[in-house]
């Protein structure tokens, strides 16, 4: 989507997001591997869906997790929600490791809620809006707030006003944008502190995407909600996020403030993703990635992006003296320091020195 679809962010992040960040929810060295059955050539294989990810979310912060389909972002989101156990590593919430015991998970899911991608698939067509939104209140018993009052508040916060006018309506009677607002209301009804949204506007027309994205910003500014938004769209990240994490083949390859990462991308993959966004100035040249699409069953040696890397193909990595490392050494280096991280041999050897100063080997 283009930056023109919604207005640029006008409200700065709340205190704690800028400057010294205090992690609220974190993934620490998270790995998720799946047995992938029969692979070509015979025998079983293992798909490394998430492959050693460190990522955190601060209170009142929106982080966009960006990457192609199959890069692992949905699996990572499920891990952060407690819906998937990591093969190794851990999730930390408010400084404590996430427990997968049923009672602890139930309490956790009151505070960390999922916003699903497809509202038609997530809403029961035989249930009214009221019944769909009230489901969370009924599952998590013990609330002292009147159910109808809680449902009405959630619908109003999601922008469906007057809320009582939607109580008896069914999903097929609503527009796509209204259905997505009902899904968001279902997440808000328990007054969570974090929303994890998987492609929340992918199924919507361009005309209503901006409205839903603006709603996430309002929820952050008015309620202090944090959000992790998984998307393939860097344009969405530009419009809504405080920080962006770019994911490729199970690994976060670039992370930083959205203005820094998208205005001056350092990783060749981020540059390729950015190059295909609409450019009103006409100055960007589209980068076409060669090679085969990423396959989590066959993670290449060296840098996992090197078979498709335009910097390696053009000879730039050779001229920087890192081509052999790109092919043979996994870039565990994180160039740029704590707040701006880039897993790339070439970025760490940038002759302009933009990232080299804080490179850790």
C-alpha cells in the first residue's frame, strides 16, 4: 500500500518507547522446527520455521513484522500468543518466562489477544455480532462487568457506533471493514494490553485499509495498547509502526526504528522489499530477486539470503571483500548496535561506515 492511504503518524510514541526501551513481551532465541514429512529425494525433513529470533515489544509500541509468505512471521506470532511451543528459546512477559500450563495460559491470553486475518473465516456466520464479541467474556468467567456493557464498550472502541445497532446483525450484513472491526472488538472485549495481528488488512479493499490502520493507532494512543502486526507489506509498516523487524527464512535480518530502516535500508532483502513500493518521485529502481523462493527445509549455508542476494550477484560483495563469507559464514554479526540491527556481512563492511562502528563479531 502507498503512504498516501492514511495520514502519517502524528502522535509520538508514549514515554518509554523512545529512548530507553523497557521490553514488555519478548522472544528470546526462539526456534520452531517442524517435521516436514517427505522431501524430494526421499526421507523425512525438518523445516526451520523460526530460527533463533530475538524480538521485543515495549508498552505502547507498535512493531511491524515484515516478510514474504513462508518466512516464519505467522509461526512467531503464534509462539508469542502461547498457541505454539517453541522448540527452543523462550517467551518472556513482564520479565517472567511464559508458562504453558493451562491456567497460566488462560490468564495470559486475557492480556495478549489475537486479531485474525480473515474476518469471514473467524466469524461464525450463524452468530450475531453480540454473540461473537461476547464469546471472550463467557470463556474468561469471573468478570464483574455487565456482559452487554462490556460488548458495547468493545464495539464502540472498534469504531462501530452506536454499538447497540450492531448487536443483532450477522456477518453477511456487514461490510468487510465492519467485519474486521467486529474481530478487533472481540479482541478488545477483555481489555488486553497487547494485540497480535496477522495480516489485519490483507483481505480488505484499499479504501478501508487506512481506516483499520488508523484504528490501531487510536487504540495505542487512547488505551496505551501495544501491537505486533505481521504483514508482507512494508508500506503498512511505514504508516503504522514505531519499529520494523524484517524477517527472512526464519530469521530477523533487519530491525530498527521504522524511519531509519525504511529511509535507509541496510540489508539487501529490505532494499528489495522497499523497491517495489509505489514511489511518487520515480527515483527508486525495482529490484527483482533471482533464485528459488526460500524453503525452510533447505536453509542455505552461509547467509541464508545469499542465493538470491543482488549485492552478491552484482559483485558489490566481492568488491567489499565479503563474498566468500556471504557464501560460507552465517552472519551472526549484528551491525548497528542494540537499537538498529542488521544481519549482513556486506552491511557490516559498508565502506561509508554507516553501520560498521557498532559491528559485533
